[in-house]
């Protein structure tokens, strides 16, 4: 899946370890400016997280680009601190793309903040549908240190957003005229990329989250640090003075914002070949099924089952192996009743030995941990997470899509002759 806010790597700094060091002054010798990225489609939750950071980190500044004005040909930029707006301006669209204008304008604004000095933390508040991965990579390539990536979430809205297959454009949330993303897949990527989830609850006008909502969030991103920031959760931490007039300790969110972030590791954790996928779980009515097999799918049977498999869970993702496409690692990415299937490059088993040196070490390590003496890293590794998941029925359907014993025994030459059911979907 591609689009104006789901790019390939836009570049990386010369120093591969640059992204995780808050004390790195960057490439230009200017004063260090730690940058935390706060995003999320849940706008009220995002604003609450930003307000908390402004209150907790004295002197911090928020940089925000409002893409809602793109129809008028510009993006509105505001810079503010805890007292209010410090400056405002407009950035023209680039190639009729609001998100491209954001990319072009963001680093120069950070440079101006850094050159002025005295800012302990720059908070980049992303507009609703902007995804943090692209922006973290842009900031890092610009010579700045991303010290945290936070997605703000209203736990009660996780399932409704994951189930929303509407195009972003229908709700005025598209970042460009060519933006074909949906609410569900955009929200899923925002959620899964961040290492910190700021849980804003209860919010005015929002339903109260229950155990199922919180469990769904936990299973979708089990490695994320989840920090409650709503009423009754942490107020008073980081505000005012501590005992005997000493400054209060920073809040948990503020500490997380400055803890450090590895842009390259975050990208690797999302790549289908070495993604850090959820583990098996079953609690509070929510389940995660991890399905791993060493036999290829029959292309026709899998294609016929795509709709049922896509709708079987609120979220599913992973990698899969299709008979007849022994060289191609295929990416499975489903949310909101819509599925994206695309090539994610070759399986390592299909590469000559000399090419392995060109593969990132994290990819080689992931393959080595899951290596099969006959098939190498080729496998099915799909993960399904949802309330009310029919695990048994889902496993039966998946198993029925694999090659039968007879088909498997026929070998690679026979697999190559199977009907190419996926060629249209993969735009081959």
C-alpha cells in the first residue's frame, strides 16, 4: 500500500546510531533540540497529550501543521507554548500534496527553533491522518534527534476506528488528492509504530472504555508503553512544586517523550519480513491467533477465502508464502474489512549468498531464527486480533487454503503451473 503518507524511507542521517541519542547536537553543530512526535486520529486525545507535555516540560514548544486548509492551497503552521501561539504562517502545497508541504516545512522550522536556543523539547503534533513513521524519518534525516514517538488514543474508540473502512477522503482527512488510505489502516499504522501510547480517558462526549477496549489495545501492541493521561490518572505529577518547594518530578509521559527512540529499529519492527508481531493471547473477550505454517498456500483457494479471512478479525497482518511465487515474500495487512496484499521483496532463501551482505542485519537475524532446512525463511506467519474471534473456524479456513499433501508432494515445478489467481491483485 502506498500513498502520500506511507512512503519508502525518505533518507537517514549519516550516523546510523543518531536517532536514539538526546545529547547529539545534530549535523550542523547547532544546539541539541530533542523532538517528540505526537500523532493519532483521535484528535481530542492527541490534544490532551500535547497539553500534558506543555504543562510538564517547562519551556517546551509545539509545532503543528494543519492540513485541513489544503483545499485552499496552503498548510497552516502554528508554533505555540503553554502561554499560547508564538507564531503562525502558511506553507504552499507541494505538487498538490499537503503532506509533502509538511515534509518540506517541518525541518526548517525545527532548525529555526534550534538556532534560537532555549527550547528543552520540540513537540511535533501531527495532523489527524499524518503517520508518525514518515515524519520520524524526515526529522532524523534532517539532523535532529527523535526522542519519542507517541500515539494518543481514546481506548473506547479503538474498535470503532479499526472497523471503519471509509476512505480518509470521505471524512476530509486525506493528505493529498491521491490519498487512498482508509481510516482503519491509517489508525492501525499510527498505533503500531509508536513505542508509547498516551491513553486519554475519559474524554468529554466519549463513551467510557471497558476491559475489552483496554485488552484489545494491549493485544494489538503488547510492547508499547501505555500511559494514562486522562482525569484521575497522574494529575499533579509534573505540575507545580514537590515537597518542601522542590520542583515536582516529570510526569511519566514527559519522561517517555525524552527516553529515546530508534528510527531504524522502529522501521524494522514494521517490516513484514521481521515485524514484531503480537503473541497469542485470550482475555476479556479478546483473542489473538498466531498462525505459523511451513507449507505454501494454494493461490486459488486462498483468493477465494480472502473476504472471509479479512472479515474474521478487527486486525490481521503478517507475511505469507504463495505456491508458484517462491521468490516473493507477500505482506498481509488488513483492517476495517479491507485487505492490502503486496510484495515485500524476496525471501532471503531465494537470494544468492553474496546478496546477503546487502540485507540489513535485523532481517538476517529474523530469518536465521525462523530458518527451515528445506524452505529457508519461507513460511506463513499471520496474526489475527479481535473481540469474539472464532479461533477454531479461522484455523480451519486457513488450513484449507494450504496445498494438500498430494499438491505439496508434486513439487515446485507443479506449483508453478497453478492458476495465477493473485496476479491481478498484485498488479503483476
